[in-house]
């Protein structure tokens, strides 16, 4: 008999969620999201549960994202799985954001895409020396969803725009610097933290007694450049300015962006700009509109083919240049879905 994909445990006065697909780096499936939401509701209403902890099985991944191959196959076949997954996932992200009790994410290992959605909206986000945080969606023809339109523009300066467009990977110190992590501790302390929380120890006191200093954030060295270049008025201007500056770091960022889907980068830029002015719920509704249009398009399927299926790392984007992505084409991703808009409680 196969192991359940997600485990729920009541430990003392806390509820513990364990994403249990270690061989798949705990990538989320529709069933996992469908089970997690009702369990959170039960714990939200249970006076004996004082907080919820979420973690991933194994040492490599907290959660590497959604099960992209399954979403690709569903979209290609025209089955409802993909849109059902995104709808349920975004409703879960919203539920976590509004959860009334402390929500503590142990972001030990790879934390990307959908894994960010079930962690970054919580109250406490613990990172370790195994944490690798990223929103790499522009590299597969998608965009930083799961609430990226809300938390990315609320990172300090232009760090959110930088993360969203480049797919840059952050380790622990960078996560704290960007505000996506709230405390750092070594992995062996996570069980101690859970034990203390289960016994009813004050959350802040428990974390403060165990947290450590991860050192200087490497990204801080480039903060001035990030704030200058990624505040430009378009993706085209950002890349042009980086290339004209000509330093090794700037050219690396421009080169990385040149490999991403031009459509994805343009809608990501607009998404982050708009998200800065929107409530969380309205960000999620906007993202559901965008995702529906993504699944009707070309680049997501081509990106997944190149990165995950054939692994040739040579996607053929359409359009393949930023100039080829018109304003009208970008606008279409944000148009209302009418009766199919995302419904939130």
C-alpha cells in the first residue's frame, strides 16, 4: 500500500502537516491541496490547537512546487485537472493568508513555486542551511503565482521584481534579507522547536531560543544595483540598462532574463506592479485569470517540455522576443473570466 501524499498529526497543542512525497521533492498534487484546506478549517475551529506547523518529508525539499508534469499533461489533453488544481491551490493559499492561528512553515530544503504558496503567507517562516528559495516560473512559460503578486512587491526595494523576473535562487541569509524568511536555525533544531511548541511554549520564545545568525546576505552586495535597474518602466528597459552597464553581475542577470519566456516576463512585470496596489484576495483572483490564459497558450507547454520532459533546456518561445509581445497580448491575460472567476470564502 502506497504512503499517503500528505499527513496530518495532532501533537500536543499543535497540528502538524507533512507533505509526504519526498522522491518528488514534496511537489503538490490536487489531492494534497483538497485535503489540506478542510484540515486547516478543522484546526482553526479547534480550541485545543494553538498553532499549525507545516513541513516536508525528507531532507532535500520542503516543497518544490506543483506537480508541473501532471499540469502539463492535463492542459495538453484538455482535462479539468489543471484548472481544478490551480483553483484549489489558490483557495488554499488564501486560506493560509487568513488563517487565524499562528502558522509556522519549516522551509527546510527546496522551497519553490507551490511550496512558496504554502509557506510565505504564514506568520513564521523558518529557513535552514538547506533552504533554496526561488520563484523560477518565467523559465517554464509561467509566472510567479501562488500569491507572488502580493508578496513580491512587498519585499524590500525591487527585490521582488528581481526575484520574479530572473528566477534567482536565495539561500537562508538572502531569504531573511528579503523578508521571505523570518528566522534561521540549523535543521537539527527543527524537531526541538516542534517539541517545544507541542508542549505549549510561547512561539516567539521558542523560536528566539533556537534561532541563529546565517551571516551576511550575499544579495545585499547588489541591492543598490537591483533597486536601480529593476525599477525601470518595462522589462525591455531593465534588460537594456543591465546590458549597457556591462559589469559581470549585470550581464549575468540580463543573460538569465534573455532565456526566459518573453510573454512570461512581460505579464510578470505587470502582475507585480498591479499587485502592489491590490489586497491579497484580489491578487489571487488576478492570478487565476492569468493562469487560465497561460493554460490556453503555448509557452507553458514548451517550457515544461524543454526543462522537465526532453530536458534539452532549449525552449522555443512564441513570440521569441520581447518586441513580439504586444500590449494587447499582455492585457488579455488580465481580463475577467466572468462566471469562472476565482471564488473565495
